[in-house]
């Protein structure tokens, strides 16, 4: 490759590819906004509901990310693809909820929902619920 050639350029992911990537991963990096206006990043476990276009993240009420979402609901979730060359970003507005239905939606089916919710309350668990308004990402096809 000479100095005028830079190799293949990244290509934007289509909607189906973005939905598949978000649904195929469980970990991502949540970007929230500090009071100073600077971004704050936190690795999180998430659940993606493609039909509702909602991302749910479980955390505890006192964590910095929950406080930051309450102060400024604008967030983004960055998710790595199956290789180092691809990623998806979901942007949207978030809210923090301790509602039982949100906790159950995050955790999935539970053998004893009442016991599960009691444990969540003891841990002061909340769900950050992101309504996704924009999805984008790229991939670099290298053979």
C-alpha cells in the first residue's frame, strides 16, 4: 500500500444490523453528563427491547450514573460489535425508575417475583430506562 492509499473506509450499519448488534451483546458503555457538562462513562449490563426501542440498565439508587441521569436525561450507550471494527451507539433520553414492572422487565421471568422484588428493594435497585431516539454505528469490512 502506498502513501496515497489508506485502506477500506468504515461503512455505516443499516437498521437491521444495528438491531442485531444491540440484541447480541449484553455489555456496553453508558455515557451520561456530569454537572460540569463533561461526559461520564460507565460499563453496564443492559437489556434491549427492540419492539419498544427501550434499553434497561439495573443499578442502585445511590450510584453516580443514576444521579447523573436524574440531573440530565441525555445519554448514549456504546456497544462493541463482534470484532474490533464495529460498534453501535444508541442515543436517547433516560429516566430512573424503581417501579416493580421495570425491575421485572430487566431481570426477566422470576420463579418467585415477590421474593425477587423484596431483594431488589433491600438493595435499593432501580432501572435506568432509555427511550432510544437515534441509532448509528459502523463496521469495517476487512478480509
